[in-house]
């Protein structure tokens, strides 16, 4: 007989008597066990065994250790099993739980067999909740030690029935077993009624059966009971038979042997019912991790051994062990934990077993990189991706302290003392739950505050945290948080979205309220975190930039933090202020360092419109101490000492410490000395000062200001010995100081990049010259070519010494002749006078408007010409003044033009317009000098033209032609013809003057060339003409143009070739002679033309008309040519000479040859042959 130290026989007897007395009680017990085993506790075997182990360790006040082993027994090759099993073979899979702690006692056995009454008592410690019933190591004494017990209802042990029909609990003082087969025997049922769910008969309950005696149901066999008892027994047996295998096994304990000295304090062994049970247990073992140890703080170590993990559950075959035991310990090193607890008012609405005098809350998060192997499902946290050292959770389950079915949206493990229902899956509503939920929310906020502040050893939680944000990456790791900012992981720990239920909503509401005042966000300008209600952030993607937040913090109404876009709505809901970038920028203190830091931080985003808009309203410190809003209209100088000069000129110069490329994007102009000279404000200030100085005329004061040396030494910062920061003009120097400041800019510009492209208006700056105030443009530098040859006053020696010749020449003073360009020239198309400003060289070019009229005549009115190069101050060469005669100055000027490539090019290059591509005009320089030289002039023997002026001596042919020299009258421009023809003799009162034939022919040829070139019309007062009296000079109005010499017999005409006669008549506005209806007054007598003459002149007519007297329109002529219908061209003549002239016009043959042949036809052949010589 097995020793029965726990009185199991008495327990069985009491239970069976109760069943006999009331079969309903039997049914209630059976239903209750089935509900617990297959309903509420169906998946909690491992958790309940661990909980019982923790309770045993807590009672004993020792470190709790539990080993869970899933192993096969009794299969092939496993000797010693199944030989004396009264219930059948013991082969199968077994789950063994071995733990340290308080031993099993009679009270614990009674609790295990009671289903409702737990032997455990006392209040829960931190992490306690409402969970399991009594089990291994259960005792009847109150809890001692630092960890409270967990189970209270005494029903949790029923979970073992979800997977097993044979349960053995062994301890130091003995053991107890629960068996479906033994229960069936005790009830006197047929063997078939005791089979498990799979139909297999249950087997032995422990390894060593030698000390286990026969099972005895009770002293009196139920089946043999007679009388009323017999009837009761019959009813009980009937009810049991009706239920089949669903019997209340845990109500009938049987004695078993205890543990050996080598074994742990308590061992629980479960023979698993079938393959499904094996799979369920294996899954529960795989799900165990640190969460279970956190829920059961009395449990220090948990070892899981599943040698055949992943292999078939009931048929091992040739399988061999391969797995390494999994050990969980030192949970405190891998988890950050926050615990809170406090007193609780009694809640009369709760069952007495659920009432507690206090509450407790534990929140836990894994430390990044320190997580134990395995998933976190046992902690109620569902992994969003593959298991890793830093898993991501999207939902969690409330632990009270073991897992319930209450879903949470917090990404942390919550173990709280919520009152739960007997199934430990749901929370009981009421004041206690409300209080615990509120405290849990406040505790969570405090937990996040601790994480934000960092651990005592200085460690901070900045990466690898789980997150409640479903938009996070696959691993949920947002990476390390930027230094000095709120870690995005912490924000990810704040639940977002819809709550999972009432409990979750209550905890979240409390947490959200508490988080408003929790120092959670770390501002950029301080080490200590701040609460959301005291924080502000930049709305939008820029709110993620730590450098930007640090730079804009001085303008923020609250502590400025960086917040990722995905968390900005959350942070705002917690009370943080979302501020616009423009508002922060506008609120920046106008300190150079603060503004420059903001520009540096904004620079990477300078292409974004919102950034540009914000910078456009930024407070900008100026170099003179003022502050302006916005960069438009300001200039950027990266050289501090230029600021003083700029201030004197009224320029808004950005403080040198604020200069930044971003300002250029919003209107600030980066500049240099040359750039300042191009600034409209500088121009306005300079020209205004120039006008004031010129009006004042105080040469002595101006000389003193312009001759004064700067107060700073050359090494004070200015390049090339220029002024440093304090070198600007004094405040009392007035307009003269402004002139001095501009000259300093000119000096610096010339030193940096030469004199090119400086504004033309600089020539308006006044200086002292010859004791008077004069614009630079009207002065010459002493000792230069200009001072010797131009009619210009020399600049004061002190001014030249102070500024140097290069500076003054670049500003407008003359050292020689120079070329300027007049931009965008358009020929005039009306009478409006042009108004030239100080920027336009045209205002300084003598007779420029007249030259524009010339361009309009040559190129057309309104024609766009573009830029025109011109040599300036030519009038100073030609005006009578100075130290040498005009001719000498002009000759020197022409020689300088010839020697200087730029001057020469300005003279020789004609002016063209795209509007008249087939036309061109002479350059301004050539036009101006032609007028001074009296052009046109003859280059050789050209009739009517004067010889070349002596000033042109030594010039090359190209220059002479450009200056108006001609080799013949055919090259004479149309505009010069009236002047040239002025040289003809007068034709007064009908008495014609005479010219040489060569002069007349030159004139006629030149006019024909002009007409052929479609030159402009001219109206000379007189012209050489050919008429009955020979070559004479006639009044132009009395002439006509003739294409044939026969018209000269009727009166003076201007001869012209037939192809240009009409154009010449239009050019001179004269009639054209040559109508075909003009003929002899008499027809004349027909006469044969000698054939010998016709042989010499092919094409000659066969006949001609002989006249004794030939008249046309009443005037006598020697010959004529007409066209007669039916005859063609007809020659009329009174003599051989006249006939020869008429035939020459008809055939184009030589008139003299024809006359010779007509006079002596016999010599026709010889004369014709002589034409071989031409």
C-alpha cells in the first residue's frame, strides 16, 4: 500500500458521499472541471505550472527555479516503463515541471481537489494580479518573503486537464495523483468509459510503480450499495456513464510516492493525452520568454527542454534528441521596469476573493540588444515581424498577472492588479478597475518620463524600442535618435489610433492626460526633457531637423523640440504647440550669431517655398546697427571694413557675421566694391552728392576732403593699403565725403579686377581742377597725353596723389583718348529730342543727335542699331584753346587714333542695322572727324575735291578713306554731292559757265554710280550738262536726263547710260528725255545703205531717210532716230557725219568708223580689218 500522508482517502470518501447524496453535485463538479480544462484554461498549462512554482518559491522565501521538460517515455529502447501500470502502457509524451519552493502539504492537496477553494492567501506584491489556483508546492500557510502569491480561486490547476488524463504531483513528504482511469475504477465504471478523447486507455502515472499499491475507490463498492444508497449509487453511475470520459478527475486524489533527495522540491508530471496535446504544450513552451518571469517575480530562473522539438509527437521512430535547453534568467538586466503601487478602498461590488486592499502596476520594456532568445507571445505581445533582439509589437495583452484576453495598444508589457473573472480572461468592471486603469496610465507616463531622463548610469533609451506606430519599418527600429532631441522611440511608445477596448481606452486616457505634464521631449537647447505642454515644434518635415530646432529655439514661445512628421499629431494632442516656420524665424532675436545659425540650419532646405518665404521675413542685423525685415534691398559684403564705406553711401549692408548664401535666394545681393558701384542706391547717393558739390563750388573744401589720407594704417584690414573698418569719411564732411567714398570703391574695384566695365556716371563725380570744381569727365590727369593735347583742365595734384591716376582715369578723368559704347541705339523717327542721363555716354558725345539723323538717313528711321562705339571728347581736340594750335592737336589726335587698336577700330568699323542689312553708315568717330577735316577730300587728282588736309599726313590708306578721302567721284556718298557740286562755276541769268570735259564726265559718272546704288535723292543747284553749245554748267531746274546723245541737239541735258537713266532722273528729280513719239518734222527721202557699209556694221538697217533740212519740234538737228511702224528703227540724217551718229545709236558701232566707211565705202574692208587692234 502506498503511504497516504495527505489523507486522500478521506477526501475521496467525502467527495463520493457528496456525489451519492446529490448526483447533481457530481454533474456540477464534472461540468466545472470541463469548463476550466477545456474552456478558460485550455491553453494555460505552462503558465499555471510556472505560477504554482512561483507561489511555492514565494512561500519558502527562496529563489524560484522551474524546469519544464517535454519528453517521450516507454517507446522502443526505453526500458522500465509500462510493466506494472494498472491502467495500461505508460508509453507516450510527458510534460514534467520540476521547481524549488515550499513542499506540498495536506491543505495544498485539498485545494487541488476542491476546484474552488485555494489554500493560498495574502496580498499580492508588485506584479500581482488575479490568477491561478493551487498547484505544485501549494501550502496552507500565508505568504512570506518579498513576492506575494498569485493564485486565489483554486481553479488554475484545472488547466492540466486540457492536455492530460494522468497527473502526478510529487513532493518531499509524499505525492498525489489524479487519474481518469482511477476515477473510472472508483466509480465502478466499465473500462471503455475511462478512455481518453482519442480512445486510448490511460496508462501509468509515475516512473517507479513498485511503491504504488492497488487503487481503492472507497470502502464500500458503489455498485454493491443497496437500498437508498444503492439507488443513489445507481443514479451516480448512470450519470457517469452518460458523461463518458468527461469525469471530474481532479476531485478524486490518490496517494503517490514523493520525490527523491536528488530531485527538486516538487515535480509535476503530465502524461499528454494525444498528438494534439503534445503540439499544444510544445507551442506553449516555445512561447515562454521573459514576460512570464516579469509576471511572476518570485520565479528567478526558467529552463525549457524539448529534446525533440519539431518532430512527430507520438511516433519517434529513429528520432534522437537534438535541442539545447533554453534558459531564462536575469530578467532585470534585459528589461526596463517601472513599478507603482498604493492603497485601495474596499470595493463591495467585487466578489470577496477578488477584493484587495491595495493596487500594483508594472510596466516593462526590453532593453535594446539584450532581449533573450525566443518570442514575446507569452508576454501577450504579438511580434510584427521575425523575432529579433529588438522586436516590434503592434498590440499587447493585459497581464493580471498572467495573460488575459484583454487587448491593449501599448507596446509595453503591463502587469497590473486588475480584478479578473474566474477564468482570468476578462477584467471585472467597477471602481477598482477604474482606479487601476487610471494608475496604470499615470504609471506609464512616469515610465516614459524615466526613459526620457535616462537611467541612473547615464544610459538612455534611444533606439530599438518597440513602437505602437504601424508605419514603422519591418524591424520597428527607427535608428538612433539624434543627439539632443526627443528620441523618436519614446514617441512611438505612445499609443495611437483607436483603442482596443474599454480597459485600453481608460488606460490611454489616463496616460495621455499624465503625459501632457511628463518631461518627455528633450529640447535642443537644454539637457533636461520638457513636458509636451511646455514644448513647441516646427510643423511639417522640417520639424524633424535637430539642427534647425537648435537654431530656431531662441525664437520659440516654448522649448523647441524635434518631432518626426508621423508623431506630430500625437505630440500636438499631448499639448505641444505646432508653430509655423515663418513665425519662428520672424521671432528670432536680431543678433548676428542667432540669425546666421538659423540660416545655416535652413540652407539644406533653401529650395522649398516655405523656407524662402520664412527667410524673406527674417530680422536681419545691418552693419550700421539697424535691423531690417527681409533681405530684399540689402547687399552682402563679406569684408567687414567695406561696411563703413557702404554706410556713407546709404546702402543697407547686412552685418558681416550674418552674410549667408541663403540670403541671395530671397533678394539680398552679394556684392564687391565693383558691385556696390552698380547699386542703384549708391548711384543715387553719389549723383546727388556730385550735384550738391558742383552747385556749392567750394573747391577748397573739396580739395581738403579728397586729398585727406584715411585715419587707419594700411594694415588695418583694407587691401593694398586701403582703409580699414574706421577709414570711412567723417560724418561732418557732407556730400564731399560721399564723393570720397565712391572714389574709394573705384580704387578697390580697379585694384581687384582692373578698370573695365565701371559705370559711366562716375565721370560726374566732382574734383578740383585748375582751382575750380569740375566733373571728372571734363578733366585731364597732369602730365598725360590728354593734358598736352586736349582742351581739359588738369586735376589738382593733391587729389591725384591721394587716389592715384589709375583710380581717377577709371572714374572718368582723361589720360588720353578713350572709347565708350552707346548702348541700344535706335535711329530717330520723329522730332522728339532725346534726354540723356548720366549713365549714357551719348550725352557727352558732341553733336550726337546730328549723327543719329545721319543714321536715320542711311539706315532708315526707327532702325535698331545696337551698341555704337565712339571715341569720346573729340571736340576737345578741335576746339581752339589750350597750349597748341588746333591743327597740331588734331594731327596728334589722328596719330593716336592710328596707333591705338581700340581707337582705330572705333573709327574704321561701319555701323549696321539688322533692320537694313544691305546698308551701312560710317562710325560716329569717322563722321565727327570728317566734318572737322572738311571731307570729302581728294586722294590724288579728283575733280571738284580739295586736297587731303595736312593733319592727315602720314596716315595709312584705310584711315584716309574712313576720314573722307576719295580716289574718284564715283565713291562720293550721296549726302556729299551737294557740297562737292558747290565747286562748279555759277550759271547766272542764262549765261552758262563752262567746265572741262573730264570734270563733267567725272560728275556724270559719279551721279550714275550713285543712282545705280539706289542712293538718296539730291537736289544740287547746278550741274554740268551737254547741249548744242557743248559742255556747260546749267541750273539743275533747266535740265533733263537723256539716255541718248540725240537729245543734246535740242538743248542741255545730263547724259546717263540707258540702264540707269530713269534712276538718275529720279535721284535728281528731273524729267527723262526719250519719248518714242518725238520725231523729225518731215519724213525725209528713203535711201539705200551701201552694202559695203552694212558688211562692216552687222545689224545696220538697209535703208535710211535723207533730209536736206532736218528739224525736230522746229529745231534743227544733224541726225535723229525714230521707230516707224512696219519698218522698225529708222535713221534720219542730212550728212554722212549725221548718218554715222544715227547708225552708231542703232547698232552700238563706233561713229567715227561708220563715218569713214560712209565717206569712202571702198575702204570698208580695210577699216574693218583694223578693228583687230581694238
